[in-house]
């Protein structure tokens, strides 16, 4: 497969094919067309190789494409596009939403990098909680 070949978007049937983990990471999220450098905010995200869920203050529409930047623990910057699947309002605080999105236009290499980090988070979690 060529190095920059995008993978197909995940379908409803295969969206649970990837291991999911909730982890706190520095994250920047903005509309796809915003080319300014976004500010990183530490946020708990539920992430897998297929998508991401998190709380946001940015109202979004289904099918909207957003630019997502994550900073992994060893300072590796990961950039991707996400498509909003749905956004659920949260009662408190006001103007807060639970965003559910899937990764789109992701290269095979970026997906493998993401999955490698997710597996590392899982390994670290298991070592901390289950080692003797």
C-alpha cells in the first residue's frame, strides 16, 4: 500500500473493532478551515483507532469536519480530521456538549501510530493497576 493512502472511513459495523481507552491528553480542536495554530487544553478523551469522544464547548453539526491535534506523552504531535457523528448537550456547565466523532481521511501510517499509542496507554494502565 502506498504510504499516503487514506483509509476508508469506519462504518457502523466496524466502529467497535478498535480498543477504546479514556486518557487525559493535550488537545486542540477547531473547524477544518481554521488554519491558525490552536491552543492545547488538557482534556479527557475516549479514543480508539476509529474515533474519539470528548466534552467540548464548541457547538457542531453532524457531518461537520473538524481538525484535531493531540500531543502524546513523548511530545509527538498527532494531527487528524474528524467527522462529527453527533453532539449531545450536557446540563452543566452551560454550553457544554459530548462530542462523538470518527476519524476521516486518515493515512494507514497515522492510524497505525494512533493505535500504537492507544496500546501503550492500555499497557501502562494494566501495569499500574495489575502488577504485583
